[in-house]
C-alpha cells in the first residue's frame, strides 16, 4: 500500500489541508502531519535551536498530527518520528490559501518549503495552492470555508494517482499547482515556468506609541509577465498553472563561463 504524507503551512486545522487529505483517500495510507498554527512565509526553515513536539489531533477520522514547528519540521518529524524512518511514496503540501507563483513565493513559501524537504529525500512532491481574492487572506488561520477547494482537490487527486503510478518526469522533483479564482473542472491547465517576481517590494515605516519607528515589509502585486509564466497564466489568462520544479538550483550554464569571476 502506498503511504502519502500530507502537510501545509496554514496549520493543521486549515480547511485546505483537510480538503487535500480527503481527496487522497483510497490511493493509499494518508498521514497528516502539519504545523500547529499559521506558518506562511517561513520557506524551508528548520527549527534547530528549540525542541519540537507533536500530538495526535482529531481531524474527523484522519490519522493526523500537530507539530510545534515549521512545515519543513513537520515533514522531518512525520518521516523520522511518526513514520519511524519509513519513507512515504508521495508528499502533498497544501492546499494553500494564496497562490504560490514566481520565484518570489517559491523561495519563501512554507508550502513549497515542505515539498522541497520531501524532494531532498527523493520523495516526489506536489504543492497545491489556490488564488486569493484578498491578499490579507493569505495570513488567516483558514479554519472556515470562505474558499472552495473542489477544483484543486480533484486535480491533486488526479496528479497524485499518476505520480504514484508512473513517477515524476526525470529532472522534476516537485509539481507546483496553482488554481485561479473562479476555476471550474473545464478550466484549461497550462504547464508553465516561474516568473521572476510577483511583488514590487516596499517598506512601510510606522511609529509605536513611544514614537519609535518600526517597519512592515509590503508590496504591490505584479500581475503581468511573459507568456508561459505562472504569473501571466494565473492573473491574465485565468488558467490553472502547473510548474515543474527541481531541487537543484545550479545555473544551467557552461561552468567555464565562471572562470572570469574566479
């Protein structure tokens, strides 16, 4: 029987996580291991300076555990503490509330971070996200049902079934799935590449009651990019984006071209 580890960065009680886990039932043994609370934006960070704990939680019959750490911690604890070193056949991260597109989010998303951790053990991974209407929704706890996960759930199941059956293409470690607002089962699916950026970064300066400055990192969305990018596909074409990702970030160049720098 296949073993499927499901995690996220919105927290173990998030509706998207439940939707992902439910969509995978029947494909194998589904084990949910996720952060105890909201951990968006932590990337692939690992808790190396504090101890971690996990506890079994009630998710309506799912075998589920809450971890006092990051999404990456959850994958590590899931594999090495809960599953006792038995590698899962697939890791699914999501379904995240908030699109994870462009290099901006792929390098900062906890959803992607968990998938990267799985890939480092040669475990195929799927990261799934849905577009938000309000950017502030990305940081809520997502215990409710404001967003529909139906389209994303069905796509995750389809992909998971195929990955378990035939594996990922050579050179691909992660399938990054993003579903636009308003998508239906008839919405076109496009295989895309990462856009360079999604945010025009800015910093807001504010002042506390004692007049001391503090800062919020902020930014406007960049909603246009070249054809074939995930940003253009989601924001302008309103199509589902599937981006193949690799753990190897080595630049694809003739390495001799680095000699001038050395």
